[in-house]
């Protein structure tokens, strides 16, 4: 381990991440979830998905490790943050890089469709959302979910990342596949820039509507050739599922953590806003979402 530099503990699971001193390799450790991720990543690589090459993997006393080749020094999230700090906005270079990589993933996914299988419960963490927010477990919410699922049933089902976004995307590929599962084609990539709004403005940058339009337009050019339609028609349906995803596991257990409580209430507000928009128009406009700072000030 003298050849490895500790980077960080893994989020939402056990284990940690190290980088080799020459920067060419990453080593991750974990439990059974990492073993499952390793197996899936080998499958994804065989299907042509843009994922890191696995150099080595193994186990000892119930703990697993994987060594992967580095895909680069910075995620597109880190590049976007550097842009914003330097120029006040995210560069078009980041948007184009995101569109290019997302298109590569779409192409690989479309080449290997799956049988139609249930996917919403896992992708949305729906049980957790309803357990923590029983007031949302209503006929109205279930009707909106059914409406979205009926529409998305027209799309091919494929292997998905489920947590796709700029922090997990580099120009050369996609990392961190621990939440993988079946999804409709497009669910990973189309909301990737919209989900910045769910973070409440705390990531150091925003994505402008023109940039989102350019990104989605590039993806539509890809899906027209793959499935003969603009999959952006389903972006509102995808974002309704994301309203669930970003509310899951947010309810705090410590009554003294006011910051956690306000963030939970904020995500509940975004869920309600998204549901209202989807019910009235079939779409969700994330530009209308308030920042966490504004929400906190209004509910102080």
C-alpha cells in the first residue's frame, strides 16, 4: 500500500478509494456491493460500455478490492466547477464533452436491450420515499407514477447506471456503477444536467437553459438513429422519477440537525413542485426550482 495514496471513503457504503502514486490506477475496497459492481462492470465492458478497465480484483476475509485504470484527472463536475470559479459559468466544452460521452453510452445501451422488467422501485428508491414521507403515498402520486411508467414502457429497457451525472462522468468514460439496474433507454443521460438543480445551488455552478437545450439536442440526434425518435419527449417522465430519487433517505434521525431537516424539507418542496408541473403539463421545468439558500431564507 506504500504505492497508493488515500483519496476518500466511499459514500453510502463501506470501503475507500486510493490512487496509485503515478496517477494511472485507482483501487477501491468494499463488501458484497463492490463484488456485485465488479461483476457488472466486467459485463458492461464486454458490451462496449465506456467504463474503466479492470486490471485486478480479489477478496480476503469477506472484503473485496478492485484496481482500475484511471480515466483521467478530473470528472466533468470538477471541470464545470473550475470553469465557474474562473469564468463565472460552465464552458461549452464541458457540455459538449458530456453530450459526446452520453451519446456513446446510449449507443452501447441500445445495442443490448433487455427483456421488459420492473425497474421503477429500485431506480426511484420508492419504498424509502414513501416510508419517510407517508403523506406522499397517495392515489394522486401513484396515478402520476403510472402515467409516467405507461409512457416510458414504449422505450427499450437497458442496463443503467441509475446515478448518472457530471460527478461520475469523465471525457473517457463513466465511473461508480454501484447502483446499476435496468432502466428505460435515456433515463441515465437525458436528466444529467437538470439534476444540478436538485442540488440546491450548492455545487458551485448552474447549467443554463441554452446549454441544456444543446445537450439534449445532441442526444436526440443520437436516439433518432438508434430508435427513430427524440427521447427528449420523455424527459419530464425521467425527471418525475428523479424527484423520488433525490428525496430518498433524506429524512434526518437527529432532531438537533436543523441543517438536515431544512434540506429534507427542501427536497420535499421540489418533489411537490415537480409533481404539480408534471400533472399539469407532463414536463418538469427545473429552472423554476428555488435554490436551497432561497428556500432556507423563506422558511427561516
